[in-house]
C-alpha cells in the first residue's frame, strides 16, 4: 500500500469512498490506496446511515452535481449505507461488506447484495479484497473513456500476471 495516502486528492474527486464508521477504515483504506495508486481523484469520508441520515441524504443529493462518477460505500452489520446511497443518487454505487464482530461480515454481505429489483448496488467480496476490487472495477469503468488510465490498468494486470508466474512452491512436506 502507498505510504503517504491523503484522505482526498487535490483535484475535484471523481470517486467518493464512504463508510459507516472510522472502524471500517482498516478495510476501506484498500479502496483508497488503489485509487491513489492509479491517480484517480477521490475523497474518503465517514457517513453513517443510521447515525448521520441527513448527511447521507445531502451527500447523495449532491453527488452527481459535484462530479462524482462512482461511489464506493463500505459498511458492516445491518449495512444499509450502500443501498440507501444508491436510492439517493443515480451515480453508480459499489458496495463493500465490512467484516462484523459477530457474523464475520456475512450479515454485511447479505444486507448489501440483496437489493430489491430497481435500485442496484454492485456488491464485492467481504473485506480487503472487496475494497480493492471495488476500486479496480471503478478504474475499469473510468478506463473505458480514458486511454491513459486503461494503459495503467493493463500494466497493473501484466505485473500481476508476472508475479503469479514467478511464484515458487516450497518443497513437498515443508510447512509454511
Ligand atoms: C456500521 O456499523 C459501520 O459500517 C461499522 O461497520 C459498524 C460498526 O460501527 P462502530 O460501532 O464500530 O462505529 O454502521
């Protein structure tokens, strides 16, 4: 992960990364780091659906006019933030289930993924991989109309492929 990673870019944000609590940051910072590494302008904020419902409504109402092209929303437990944000704006919402204390995030996953027909939330894996992949998916969407960003995405994929090809297995019988 990038060492110095501010909570917003100097440029006007294209992507809003929102989360229900600062306790979600350990997971959601992986989305922010990916956007930072790709040079995509973002902002990161805590917006709690149940503790800050009016702030949530204002954020959703202003999202399109502020130039946001995507919103990555992470939450845990009865994770209604992504679905409510999707109801409040036509900006696409990408949901990240955050692991919860008692149900390991399976509650978060089901809360986010089971949206009734008509208001979608693109839902990712529980935890760090989901946060990083949500950002990569946003990058891929933006890259459909941004050739320079597409080049970065293809280079990222190529590095990943080379790293996988270079993987070595320990001798049989050795314990990691
Ligand atoms: C949700 O409740 C947050 O998204 C978080 O995952 C969970 C617990 O929040 P805290 O009690 O840690 O603030 O709203």
